[in-house]
């Protein structure tokens, strides 16, 4: 702006350094703006007075709980620094190289003007700016950095129904995480397929639907700028159709019935065999002299019979447990 009218001048860099210059005979206008652009982007920056160097705002993302160092991106010697002002969203953090913020345990500053942020929380996100003054009180450097602290993505859970019906819906969800993005990947006819999904609500849940069957290598990926977790969809290997299940049930029932009948037949046959056992036992009676009677034991008047050993019949086998003597 000069004398109330807008002035402009195009400049092209003379070398590969991508730098241009403009010269004024008297004073630099207060509202001097430099715009750099190409066919796909455009950035405008206002020049600062008193020869102050400035840069575009830097974007940084950290996970919650991280310790962050904000260093000067420009090369400024310590002898030129007389006063350093760090601010968060316009609120003063430091002055004269001392932390003035009420939460002094949150911040600390080094001799080279680097600001350290301890145990970053989501409430510590925002625009950080640093302004450096020299011994003459002149504003020589200003830098801006936007910090974002995010909760990492928690465990990913994938659920799918095991059904023969078409239009099967698979669900993917996480319990917690900030700015979560979902990505489905699977293989189809030898080629990799993918689809991005965004949760429709705060439940952090997305769905994907397949007309026929669910691919075996279906993967759900949940991620944000500080974390990434991938989980395969479960397989339904133990699933049987209704007809197959019915056939299996009938086979089991018939098998159990057949075994029961066989066992009963064997039991009946054994019973009949036991009823037809005949024993021929021969022996003679002999009276033995009773043992000497003691003063304490009663007299022994028993009759003792002696039998010859049984001759085993070669035609059949008889178990000892099956022999009864009356």
C-alpha cells in the first residue's frame, strides 16, 4: 500500500535458491506482503518491521505424555538475545529468560532459548510463538509452532458374522484414540484392494459390507498421526451348512445306536454261555484226627473233604470266576 493505493510487483528467482529481493529508497511500507505461489498452492506472509525474520508456522504432532523441545529454527547467537518471550495461544510463558507461567513444573527453558514442555497433555495443544529482542529492545526474531497432542489408538477389534446369507457386514472398532482413521485392505483375484473409512460418530466404529463371502485376508487398520494398529478379521473355519450339520447329527445317532446293539448282543451271549456250564467233581471222605485242643480254643469237630484236581475240558475254557461250588 502506497498513498492509499495498492501496489504490486512480480519477481522471479535468479537462481535455484528460490529467493527474490525488493528495494525501497525511503522506508519499508507497513503492510508489505510477499506471496509465493504455483499452479497448485499459494502462501502469503507479511513482512515484519525492524528487520525481523519470520517463517511460516510449523506443524508438529506428539502423543500424550511426550516431552517436547521447541528449538529456534533460525540461527541466532546467544549474544544477540536479551529477552525471550514464549507464548501459548497469546498467554505469556517466559520473560527475560525466566518461566512466568503459573504452572512452572510444566515448562523449562535452556540458555539457547529452547523451550521444554513436560508431560504433554491435550490441553497443551495450541499455537506456540517465540519473540526474541536484542539489547536495544529491537524485535529480531519471531517463530510460530503449532503443537497437537493426541491419544494413541487402542486395540483394534474386528467382528464378522458366520452366515451363508449374502450382504455380510464386518465391523471394526477401537476403544480410544484421537483423530482416528480406518483403512480396510484385502485380496481379490490376486490384486490388493483397499477402502478408507471414517467413523460416523464418537463410537470409533466403521463397517464394510460384502455381497458374497468375506475375503480370508481382510485387515482393518486404525491409525492417527502418532500410532497405527492392524488386525485381521476372524475366519469362520468351523462353520457348517444346515444340511451338513443334519447329516453329521444323524451319523452320530446311528453310530451310537449300532454300538449299543452290539454290546447288548455280546452281553446276552455271555449270559447264555454261563448258564450252560457243567462241572464233574469227584472225591472221597476222610476223617482226620482233629488237632490238639488248647486250653483257650474250642474243640475242632469239623469234617474235612479232599478233592482231586479238576481236569480241564479241552473243548471249552472256563474262568475261575465262573465256577461255583454248593
